[in-house]
C-alpha cells in the first residue's frame, strides 16, 4: 500500500493534516492505534466543554435560582446524565471525522504504527494482523499523555488522570486536584458546581501560572467565593490511598498538612507519545522529555519525516496542532504557507470564569524591553455581562506605547474565549489600539469591553 503521505495519529493535528494534504492532491493514509479525533474529541477538550455547560446550569440552579426567579422542590442533579451527554457529543464529532476521511478519500488504518524507515510504516492491528505502508513522506502526530510522577501513581479508581475523570459517571463527594493548570481548574469548576468539595493544589505560587498574574489572582478569588479551596505554593509530599479515601500530605510556608478526599486527580503535565515508534533507530532527534524536535516547517532531523501537535512540545493545544498540520501539508505539496509565532497563539481555559489570552503579559513585555502601556476594562460596566448575571472579570490589553502595537491581551470573565479572535486578528493585521477602538461594536455585546479597553489605551474609556 503506497501513498504520498502517511500520518501517524488521528488527533486534531493528524486528521487536519490529512484533509489539507488530500485537498492539495496527495494520496493520504492515516493510522491511529485507537480512534479518530484523538484525545481532544474523545476524552479531552470537546466532552469537557459539554460537562462544563452542565456544570454552569447546575451551579445556577443550586446557588442562584432565587436571583433568577426559580424555585424547586427536591431538585435532583444527575451527574451521570451529564457524562452520558458528553459521550454523545464526542461520538457525534468522531463520526463526523470518519465522514470527512471518506469524503476526502483518506485511507484509515487502526493499529499500532512503527517507522521502519523514512518511507515505510508497519501497522499491527488489534487482531495481530501486520501490514506495511510506504510513502514519500511521514508525519508524526501521536500526541501526549499525562505525566504522572511515581509518587502520585494513578490507579484509575482513587487516583485519576483526566481520562478516568472525564469518563467516570460517579460524582466524587470530595476530590483533591493536584495541578492548577487548565485541566485542574476546569475539573475544579465541574465538580464544585455539582456539589463536590474540591481542594486545588498547585506547586507554583499561583494557579494558571502561565497566565498574567492579575488573571491568576482574579480566578483564585472567584474560586474561593465558590467554595473551592486553593492551596498555591504547595508541594505534595506524599499520597496514600485506602479503601475509602486518598490522603495527600501537602507542605506550604505554614507547614505540612494532610488533606483527605474520596478521590484525587493528578494533572501536573504531559509526556510525549514518542516511544515505540522506531524514532531512535531512524535517528529522529528528540529534545528534553522526549519531545520531537521540528523546524518552522515541522520537519524533523530526518528527511521526509515531519511532526505536529503535542508530540513536538511546542504548545500543547489542539488548535495549534491543527495549524501545524495545515503547514505540513502545504510544505510537502509545495504550496504557499506560513510560520507560526507560538507566543502569539491564542490560549483558552474554560473554567468559570473563563480565561483567554495571547502574547506578552505585562511583566514579560517589560522584561523584553518594551515601553509598555496597558488598559483594563471591567465587565461590571458592560451591559451584556450584567444582563447575563455574569459580570466578574475584565479585559486587559498590553501595548507598545511608542508605536501602538498590540503586544498581548489577557481576559477573564463571561465567554471571553469567544472574544479572543478579534484581538489575535488585530495583532496579525498590525492594527493599533486606536483603529480597534474606532471599529463600531454592536450594543449590547461582551465585545464592547474590547472597544472600551482600546479607548483606554489611546485616550479615555467612555463607560469607566
């Protein structure tokens, strides 16, 4: 079976690469050991958003029903039904990927893949059948898996990774989440909304440590208001399980304390799926942690072998993987393409309140030597946010005072992940704050907060 291109891994990087390559006239095969759509569509970003929608409704009904004029007798929240709904959402989208593979005449092979050369891939199916595929080019899109330290070993029952957590239909009465990154804060939002007692433990000084410091502080305040216990600057010294509970010894500046819960979720990072692929024998260079090294065109150190997505370690986000997949397909086909600026990639976290950002934080811009000017507009002065009953948070924009260039933006509040594309597009088109402020925004919309922030950069805000 000979192809122009073989892609190993059918996640957002792999399947998008396959579709774009087919559009450019390539004969394409895609191989995955488990499923189409990868982690994102099956047990990651897509089903988790379904759970978060259920969580939003649950929180409104249980904590804000009087405010909205609702009353209930014997309100019942079925967490298992929420999980089942999320599985239906995931299944519908993965069926859609299968349709797209067929529509674009992409051959699908399910099995474990191993590179035998830079033009040959061996595939072992679940029934043991072995086949060999050959192609002029090979793309690695094998993703990553949870990195679980030995001391926090997950058993899938008491100690979970995101995969067990997103599939289990049982709601834990109490849970300790180790790791205050995107996965940690999203599951904290979900479980807390359904009534679980949640303790969030982060080793670094603040949760969402890669975001702007003010964002982390605002999210911490919001979480504590919801009853989520946040232990930042806290190191897990020991984790022990028994038949009923998990005991986690946590050290902070004030000493060591033991936190007990029904379950623990370990969400401290990721390791690349770069083993057992034949990369070492082939000479594909890997960096720290085993992530595959690539250049701007996603080429590895071996001619004809490319890599996209989490396995590269560039920026472990589904939309970045998809963008890389398009670049690879275009590079191989000799079509015009682009280079990605990873600092300027959009980042979205779907906790409540939502967090969205791109580019430099204020501290990073100052450190880089920019003459920095910032402006911030609070959602409490935004009519749409007040109407939604969700007016916490703000929009903050970082700019270069000399030229007016937008260097970054940091948002926390209602549906801010949907506001981010206007800002990243503005940056890509080199628009200034004045040009964005002069763009008339519909009223009442949340996007008016962006307009107001830009007014703040170049003059005076109208509604603040």
